[in-house]
């Protein structure tokens, strides 16, 4: 009898909450970005819900150039992810941890070593969310020349990812021998990397034992053609953004069909779109919760956030109750820009309406309802070729995550869609991912 396919879940906390005005909500923790006890509590809640992983995004810059708008956003404070996740790993036993790090503003050896260290600290529960960084504010902190063009960022990322994966492979299984023998290591199981490329030169061996899960998990979120190809070749998990079932199915099919040409199989990559749930005991209660959040958004903040993602100048210069203007393709997050533009055109939304929609989950799927209704929506996409699981993005914390764990998780379990308990002690094992078919030693 074939074992039933199970849904994979990631918890995606964000300081203050995913909704741009969440920090104003009385149940939110406005100072969450710098409160380690708050983060430990979220990790323990996610582990109580048997989530596969906790995902931390990052940008190495403030979020908003305009000081007035920046003063309205709790996301302006945040821990550096690898440091944060090392602390969370020490306070949990099964939950996996994904940290975001940029290929544009790091070097491969240092990053490979940092993630290998987190993986050892956590006992095989670490992963890297590869980003190329599309923020001009980040670029200004690292490069006098400004943001690299989209194609150049991805060319660098391709080489960067290959080096990191190769460095994790420089140390074979059981390369370091038991104490009491004549040697500390087996030189036949240490394979130095000798890389010369367009962007990097690397010679050496990573000074860390091989991971219990073979190597850390690779996560990506690219939705451009270049990004999808990189994910199909190197990623274990893709964090996607889709509004409709049809969009999600098209993205899922596109990425999965690319796997065979890289020698990979269908289940070697898990596609986990973002989902922002607003949970209520009744549908009307959930709607009331959502509308309360929406009423907390100042127009200037919502429109400013939308402007920054679309690279559209100041949309406040246009009539807010008029349509979104036509915009040329920018050098920033091109796929997310197109998703928002498509939503505005499809639903015939005004700038104000698009901004209020975007402020809730930044283009990710929002579901508002009872635990049963949210489980219904998740089940439809899971069973119809649109997702292998979801990254859960509550609008505010901690109660938004608690509502999902206490309400939606039991409903998913009742339907046989999600685990009752952890059955593995590594992130790769809990995600149901096989050991990669690569040159392990």
C-alpha cells in the first residue's frame, strides 16, 4: 500500500507581524525584532505544532528610505538570522531552521562555514534561503556602484551556490576518526575544492564535520525564469508566491518539469507557497479580525510599501482611487512586481485597494476564515498540483501563530494531511527529502 503524501509546513515569523500595521494591533508584540524570549516562544509554538521548519527572511538594510514611513514600520528592527537561529536551535529539539543570506553581499567560503556551523549546533536541522538581494537600500550599504543588474546578480548566485554545495562536499562521512587512534582524520575522505570562476576563486576544505543530514537544506524563492532554473538545479525547497489556484498550478508544473534535465526527480524539490491565514472561530469573527488590521493601515504607509516593491516612484502622486499606472520592468523583484500588477488588472483594483491588499502579506496568498475553511483551501491546492506544503505567515504574533497551531493543525491532522508527531531528527528527514545524488564520499 502506498504511503499517503503529507503536507510540509514552515512557520514564517516576522518582527511585529506580516501585516504592515500589525505592530499597532493590541495582541501584537511591537518590539519583537529585538526580543529573544519572544522568538524562543514562537519557535516552541511551531515545534508544538510539529512544523517542519521556521523560516527567517532578512535584508541587510532598513526597509524604508522615507523617515516618516520608516517610523510606521516595525520591520525596521530585526536580528541577524544566523545568530538568532543558533539561539533558537539551543531551545528546541526537532524544528528546522532556515536563515536568509545574500549571494551578492557575502562570500561563499564564509557562508558555507556559517551554515555548516548552524547545522552542527542544531544536530542537522539547518538550511540556507538563497537570495540575490533586490533592494537599492541594501546595495548602498555594500556597493558604491549601487544595485547589480538582475542578470548579473543571478550569474553570481549560480557560481556562489555551486561553490557552497561543493564546500559542503569537501568533508566526507566519517572523515574525522574516533578518539584514541593514530590519526585525527582520514585524508582519503577530505577532498579539497579548487575553484576558479568568473566571480570567485576558492581553494580549501571546510573545517567542519559533514552534516547529519548530509548537507544543509537549500531554499530559494526565485520566480523569474532564471530563478526557477537555479531552484530546479540546486534547491530542496522553493518558497513561492501565488494568488490564484491556476497561478500556483502553473508555477508548480513549470518548476517540477525542469528537474529531470538536472538529473533530479519529482520529489527532490518541495514547493511551499506563502499563506497568510486569519483564523476565527466563525467566518464573521475572522473577517472582523482582518478588517480591524486593515483599518490600522495609514494610506501613506500602504502606498509607500507598494511603491517600494514596484519601483514605481511615488504612487501617492496618482489619484489613490484610480487605477495602477503602467510601469516599465524594473531591476528589483520582477516576478513579485508582475504578480501584483496582474492582481490589480484582474480584480480592477484602485491604487488604494492594491496597497491595502499588498500590506497584508506582500503579494502572498491570504485566507480568512475558520480552521475548517482554511484547511479546505490548503487541501485544495495540496491535492491539485499547486503545492507540497506552505509557509505560514500570520498577520501578527504571537497569537496569529497560536491560532493556527491550535485550530488549523488539528483539522489537517484529522484529514490525514499532516503528521501527528515528528518521525525524524533532521530537517531533511522531516521534509521527506532523500540524500542528494551528488559526489558524496
